[in-house]
């Protein structure tokens, strides 16, 4: 199955506690909690480009599976990491945050971010 496509956030769990834990200011947390972000994934073999638009903020990360890449985190920090593919899942560890993006079926992506005991889950549907 291909990840390629455009997906809109449908639901999320634990947004506020997770964003507080990663150090996002309360003002930005309040602004962002009700915005339905749109993720666009381009996939060509092992090469990916992921663009996430949340209101006026646009986060773009490009990477090749299994190779070190510089990725921008939720807080805007850039870190080097290696994205792994395991079947229908993309996995990466960014400064202690374990991110798993799973293509559940052809139209649903679930992104789970775990930091310590806090699990932030985002469900997005293809548009």
C-alpha cells in the first residue's frame, strides 16, 4: 500500500498534555488544538516528502527510508534521524519522541507520538 496522498486530521487524543510535555507555549497549544491539519505525503520508492499544514504553519520533511535525514520537529527544532519502514508503518525516534505512522487501510492514517508515558494519537482520513 502506498502512503501517497492528502489526509485531513479527523480526531486526536492527548493533544494538550503532549504539546505541554514537548515544551510548546500554552498560547500555541490553544491556537492549534482545534485546527484540522492537512498532511500531504509524496512517495517515490523509498523517498518521501511529508508536508503538514496547520493553519498558517507549514512543516515539510523529506527523507529516504533507512538513511539519516534532518527532520523538523513539532517545536521547529531540526534533528538528525533515520526513518524505518516496517510493512505499513513508518517509524522514527526524534529526541526521545517515538513516532509511528500507520496506514491502517487505503484511506486512514494513524500517527502515534509517544513521549514518556504520554501517547498523542492523530487519526487522519484521505481527502
